[in-house]
C-alpha cells in the first residue's frame, strides 16, 4: 500500500472517531481500532509528513529572502509555524505530532542547510581542513596539506542547491550571472567559480594570535602603512585586528574600510564598510572613492581590492590628510615595488622610476608578513620608506616588533583620543 493510501486510510479512521456516536461502546471500539495502528503510525508518520510537506517546506525556505540571516532557532520556529498552519487548514492530525514534526524539520534543515552539512568536515574551532566541491559532485577534503577524495558525492540537485545557497549567502539571487565569488560568511571563507567547470571551496576562517601590542601601537599612528605578504599570509586577519583596535580606541573618528568582498567584519559601528566586488569600471570606482574622500575619514583601511583600482586609490591619498592602511599580495618587497610601479606606469603612461617615486612617496612604513604555513610569527620584516632627491629607498629595521612599536609611538603623531 502506498504511503499516500495509508495516509488517507489513517485520515478516514481519525475522522470516524470524530463522528458523533450514540453509545460509549462505539467510541471505545473506534478508539481501540485507532490504537491498533499506533505502532505503524509511530514508525511511518515522519515518512508520511515528508511525502506530504517536503516540497512545501523547501519552497518556504527558498521564498524566505532573509533565510540565512535567521538563527537556527528562528528557522525552526518559522517552519514549525508554517507546517502547523498547513495541518490546521487541511484538518490533519498526527499521533505524537510535535515530536515527529520537530524531527522532520531538523532533517530538512540539515538537508537544506547552507553547506548541505559539508561543514561537518570542518567541525571544531581549530579545524584547518578545506573542502573542495567540483561541479560533477566530487568532494575532496584537505587536512594538513594532505588531500583525500570523500566517499560522498553530491548529485546534480545537491550541487545546484549548494550553488544557490552560496549565492544567497552573498546576497545574490539564484539566477545571478556573477562568475566568481570570494567572501566570508560567519566563520567560513567561501570561494567559488560558477558557470562552466564550476567549483566551490569552503574553509574555516583562520584565527591568529598576532602581537597585539604591535597592532595596538600601529593603530594609533598617523602613518600610511602598506602590509604585504603572499597568499594565506594572514593579511586580511592582520588588517581586521588593526581595524578593530582603531575602531575601539577612536569612537568619534569617521573611518572607512574598502574591501573587495566582505571578509572583514568591523565590530564597531563607527567604521563604514564599502565593497568593490561589483563595481564595473575604474571610472565608477574613482567616483565612489572621490565621495569617500569627501567624508574626510581619519583613516582609510583597504583590503584585497581589485589591482586595477589601486593606482587611483593610492593617488588620492595625501600626507597630512587621511591616513591609509592597505594590504597588497606580494611575495617580497621587490615583487611589491615592481608590480605596483608597473601598474601605475601602465595606467598613467609614466616611467617606472616616476611611478615608484609617486606611489611610495605616499607611504611611511611597509610591514612584510610571514607565510602562515612557515612561521607562527606574523611579522617578518619592517621597512621605513625614505623619500630623497635620489628617489625612494627602503631601510630594513633590524629591531623586534615590540621595539619598533615603542620607537614609532615616541616619534610619530597619534590620532586624537576621545
């Protein structure tokens, strides 16, 4: 007998009990008849619920625009109320209804969760694993630089759900034409390439324990600081710590964070966050940046924006005005100077020498970070930028991070305290 037929049979028997009876004996017979099915109902009621309401529940999730902004508790409350209303409107009753409905909703929440429960591979605060999902459904898990193919494979529907969820996490509609994404969602970092040969990367956001005394000191200085480091060197995490130190110390200072996508989450409301990911042209960026400068922010924090925007961003900063902290992916100081100068020279049709002078005349200090996989000390080198008649020179400071912070605090102007 099909589940639907069994459900209708159960419904008829329940309705039979609800009919008025002239004798107590008839009621007892009907009740006993229903109780005979108690074992069957207990074993199959959740399957019946899923068959009848799964599509409606999934549609409700899809139609809730702010679904991923809700807590798990709020999601459960929303779906429970939704199904209870359906049950009332259809005049349906299940045995142990609250218990089984809660189990069904838990199952569907797991099935429809942000990562289709792939985050189980990343369980634990200190987990350093990375999950790779290919468009064909294959799943690879990397742990401690060793990669293994998972026995689990997503079907086409699950891959589409994962893609849909990732787009919605970024605030995009499921039919968005965006080709790449790279952003932070709660405690996870997500990268994606969508379209042909698409893939998705999910990993836990790193937690670092930088030298807080150094970042605290650097956050107070009216200096233009360039942070450089290779991929996975912790540039964004370092910038986030610096930003939060600043935001907490200078509550009345209007400052701006410019980042390509929402990796950094300011903890203080006095930091305005601007994202450049969907800015279509350099001209559009220049217009936005001009308006940011009109805010006269005390400090501009810039993280991982598109390289074609960097020459315009650096050009707009002047000594004595807005202070700038910027991250730039580079494997060394030489790599940094060559690439930044090359970008500027190409964009504004200048010589490399002029470009180097122009760019690095904006900066006072360069902080080079260690690759996180090689060294637990995030600071590798510090360079003071000197501007003379013969051009720009970089003096490597042979001091500890703590000593440097102490020296700079004594010699440099600070932001005003609140």
